[in-house]
């Protein structure tokens, strides 16, 4: 773990998923704190930051009618493999998934929170994925 690296982007503000996104931000901050506390022990902690992944999450979160719920998502086996590779390599964090997910991770480092919240709103707003485009 290198202290000269810029701080990893926290999970973006998540319109229509405020508690979920805030929880992800907490987990990232918690992991970074534990990484620092344990830096001299040989214990490795890796923060996995996947993008939308093809699981039952969006259905269970009642997001089937959203843009993000309907879009193509990352393969869960690929995300898991990237996370395990990062863990076994001793990496402190890994943005896992497709090139699109990694590009979004880079954009999150420079965009203001208000822009990230608005972008999330566009894809997570209930009805935003309706096929007639009126959502």
C-alpha cells in the first residue's frame, strides 16, 4: 500500500439508492482505515469495487424498470476472478469488471459529487428504463 497514491474515489452519491451507496462508501473508508492499521502485520485487505454485475441484485432491489436494471452488466465470474487476483497480488483496491466500468471509475476521480449524483439519477430513477422512453 502506497501513501503517495491519490485516495481512491469513494462510491458515488446514489440517487434512488442513497442508503446502498452510502454503505458502499462506508465500506471503502473502513477498509482503508483497516489497511492502515494492519500495514505492518502482513495481513492483506482488498477493497473490491465492481460496477453493475449480472446478478439478481437489480431484480431484488426492484430496479427492473430502470436503465441500469436493463443494461448489459459485467460477468460475475470475471468480477470475482479480478477481485481474487487483486487479493492474492496484495493490491489494496480493485475496480473490477469491464472496460466501461473501469472508465467510470476513472471518471469518478475527477467529476464533482453533484455530477455523479445526477448521472446516477439518470440510470437509477424508477421508470427510467421503460421501453417507450417516457420514464
